C-alpha cells in the first residue's frame, strides 16, 4: 500500500492547483471589472449621461477601452494570465515538489 505521506502530498498538490486555477479564473478579467465599477460610480454620481454610459459600456464589451488602474491590479492580472497560460509548467512542478517533500520526509523520519 502507498504510504500515507504520498497521499497527503497528492491531495495538497491538487488543492494548490485548484486554488491556482480558481485564482486565474476569478482574477483574469479584473481590469474589465475595475472599469465597470468606475463607470457605475460615475453614473451614480451623475457624471455620465445615459448615452455616454452606453458608449463606454460598448467599448468595454469590445475590449478596446482605456482606463487607468493601479499597478497592483496589473500585477494581479499578469499573475492570473501566467497561471492560465502556463498551467502545463506549474501544475506538474507543484506535484513534483509536493511528492519530493513527501519523499524527503520519509528519508528523514526515524523508523520504529
């Protein structure tokens, strides 16, 4: 039977991969969400007419819009893009690291 430490390492690797996938999915369109929230604030403040709001929303939907976002938001978006685009690199690396840690734990654990 497979030692428990390898099962725990595999479950931990799967949990890390699932969290990374969720983060990439959730944060992938953060700039668009940021722009929509900004438009909503401007509309509530009365700074945008309905025509301007419709025009800006159309630009958001087409993906050709210009909006200033904080650098932290751009870093998060770049991380989400990296996770989504390079899953075939970091996924196996996470599994290998977790199983390697389990193997090292087995080597350095005293046997009864």
